[in-house]
C-alpha cells in the first residue's frame, strides 16, 4: 500500500485470481461469488465475457527471442470449428464424434 491506498492488481493478477476461484469450485457457481476476489457484478460480467471470447479464438503460441516476440497461429479455422463442435454440450454425443 502506498499512502494508505490499496495496490491495484495487474491484469495478470486479476485473471489468475478468477481462474484460481474457478478451479477451486467443484460445481457451477453464481457470478456473485466473484465478489470474494474483489470483482463487482458489472466488472465480473466484463471479465467473463472477455474470457469466453478468448477461449473461442484459434489457439496461438508465443515465440520469445532475445529482442522480439512472435505470434504463431497453431490452429486453423477447421481445427477451431472441430474443437468448438466437440466441446458443444448442446449437440448429441454422436454428432460431436
């Protein structure tokens, strides 16, 4: 704390807190439980929408060199579509295969 003000968390810290909470739950839980990690309902909704959007995107890999970071797409559109279909619980099991 500086001057009695609480330290603001970084984006990385917020995401880690969210996933730590999610991983500690054994059953579905209400969004309001994100208050336990300091997220108000409006902020929690924005974070969850962002996480959901990112999870639907093709997978990437970061390649670090001494001076640069390269981004490689490791999943094409077809693979992303197949992953989405396989994980879609609204489809019957036979159709997901």
